[in-house]
């Protein structure tokens, strides 16, 4: 199984809502990543978990809160988002940090 | 600020044409260079991970070369097919730790 799954595929939320994005992989990868991607731009790294510990936080606002409950699962909790946070959120995993990354299909988030 | 530049930004070719694109990156503190293919409505897919100066990698009709001393990598597609239409992203790691830095991508369109 070389798949990274993400749910939901689409999410519309208001600025006062709380929601979560979920990412799962069963490849035994020990590094997992959250990226934000805006139209016509490359993916922009938000967080890296390595061996279930947060190893990189790219100065992401606290309204985004990552969680890695176990080695297969990565969540991104969202609260009080702004319309400019509307984007495609991609999850990826790799065998270890710096190895090739396997990406999920993304969650298209719209903040109204 | 570390910059990864890709050229051209977009490319339109006929089926059967061979094509190539360039990725330029800082030559100091090199650790690894990744190439990804991103088809519309799909997940980015890893093509190559290259770490050694002079590396050449091949996957079917697609190949890549790496020159770490001068800071560039070429991606070649021989006999382009419509299914090669995608955005091709290169990304680079430094040996100083930190994140995978993506270029803006080259958007390839292959017309039948």
C-alpha cells in the first residue's frame, strides 16, 4: 500500500468554526508533513513530524494546530481561520526526513 | 533566502517531441534534489531523488541529471505523450537541515 489518504476532500468552514483535517499512511513512514498550496504556487511547508515528534514548524499561526497521535496518523486542527487561509492542504509522508515524499490528494479548504 | 528556479514556466509541445527543463538551486550546502510530477486533480508523485554530483536517473522515457557544483538539474522527456502533461516540480534540501524548498514548477502540455 503506497497510498496517503486525506479526509475530507473538500471543506467549507466559517471563521468561527473548529474543524480537523486527517491524513493517514500505512507504509511505515516515520516522517509526515503538512503543506499549504495556493493556486499556481508550489507547496509551502507548514509542519514536519519525525518519529511522531514535531520537528519543524514554519512559523505557522496558532490557528493551525498539528497533531500526530501515532506513526500512521496526522491531524491538522483548524480554529478561527481567515479567508486567506483558503487553499489546498496537502499531507505527505516519507520513509525518513529528506527521503522522497508520498503525497495525499489534498483537502480543498474554503474559509467563508 | 534559498531560491530554487525552474525554467521555462510553461511549455507546449506536440506528441512525439522531446523536451527538457531546468532546475537551478544554490550550489553550496547541497544535500539532495527531488523531482516530482503533479498531474491536475492528482497527488504530486516522486520521480527522482538525486544526491551525488553527476547523478543520472532514468524512469521509462524520463531522465534527469544533476550538477551540484554549478547548481542545476535537467529533466528530459523523450518522445512526449499527452499523458506526460503535468507540472514538474523540483525541490532541494540543504545539508544545514531545514525544509524541502520547491521551485515554481514547469507546466508541460503535450498536444496529440
